[in-house]
């Protein structure tokens, strides 16, 4: 980053569906150390659009867990309070109503191509010329442009290029229950909040090209992406709430020392830290990791 570069703005964007576990905490830590190591602002954004899965108590529990670890933030946002900005963004995109169920999409793919390809089925455009079942509640799909979009990861140095029609397909921006989709909301929020750097889990890397396509269509700049490895258990399985990963709340309320938890998280990344460490003391470790991949760093003061 040069003196002419815009100030760094990073964010941590949890979904308050329950208590944070250690895997969430490690991603939160890396997002925070990135923002602070580059002298930037750091945002906390609750992604709570899937109302059926949200837990009201999880908002405050997440704040308490972050504060306990010493991870502060400069501004806080809640997606459910920003529905008007998502509604406005949709009006600037080429969309059409879709009444297809997931089962019908899979059946159409089977009939036309033999089998779905990739990690998720690619919508074959059944409703492009009009809803097949207009009596049903309709989702809203984006008619993706006929182009290939490439994403670059500033941490792993990987590049992922996807032809939108063939490997992404027309994807949902608003569900048939009226809820705005993750991909739309995250792009609009990052654009309007001035986010320059996105540190998030590697599981979201395959979604990056479609988000870049939306950014271009909405005239938002593309942030720098840094996808970090997911934390796994002793079997190598990803830590997740549904898998019984231990909640950070239990450690906090059980009297565990936050510096020991931070050291555990740091050592899981291969960082040789003391047994007790503060979040601020981890900034040089992250700067060193960024230097290895030749990420532009500001001068230290």
C-alpha cells in the first residue's frame, strides 16, 4: 500500500445463529489483525437475513466473545436493518421471477445435460421467458452476463476463473419468501461500507467470482480477498456449530484466560507464540505472513 492508496477497511461478518466456536474465533482474529496491522478501520457486521436460523441472544454473545479476546471494532451494522439498500440494488440489475423448486431444477438439469456439474447445480434458465408456475411465490434471479470472471486471492496467490452462464448460472438475489440472498447483501454492504480488504474462510473462495460479477454490475470496486484455512478438529473435519464444536462462550464463562485461547488459535496457524499472548502481540506475525506473499504493507510507525 502506498501513500496514495485508500485507507484499509476490513470487516468481520458473523451470522448470529448461535455461539461462536474456535473456528469462528480464528477467522475473527485474522480479520482483525489484518485491519489493525495495516492501520485500517475494522467493522462488525451481523449477517442476519435468514431470520429462521437467527438466535436473538447470539448478537450480544458474539460481542462479548470478541471483546473478551481483545478484538474491537470501529462501527457495527446489522443486515436486517438495511433491507432498503438491497431493494434499491436489485432495481439496477437484470432480473426475472423464478418459481422453480430445487427438485425441479435438478430434474431439468438431468433431462438436458445428464447430471449436474460442479459443487452446486447450475440453473438452466427455465423461467427466463416467463414463470413456469406463476401461481407460486417467486424468487428473483439475476440474468448473469455472458462473460468469464476471474478472482485473485492476495494471500494464497490463487486465481479462479468461472464462465458465468456455464458454471454459475442465473442465481437467486431474493428468495421466494422475500429474504435477500447472501451474495447480493454482502456485495452491497462491502461496496457501501467502503470495505477494501476481505479476510474470510476458504469455504467462500468458490463464491468470489459471482460476487465480483455483481460488484461490476453495480459499479462497486472489488476489494482485495484473503481466504484463510478453516480450523479443523483432530479428525481433520471442519469445526462447525452443527458438529458440536466447543463454543467460545463456554470457555469465557468457565474462567479460561483469553490470552491462552489466542495462543491456541495462533499456534494452529503455525505461529510460534508464547503460551499466553494478546491480540496486539499477534500483529507482527500477520505482517510477516503478508510479507511472504508480497502483500503491500504500510510503513510501521
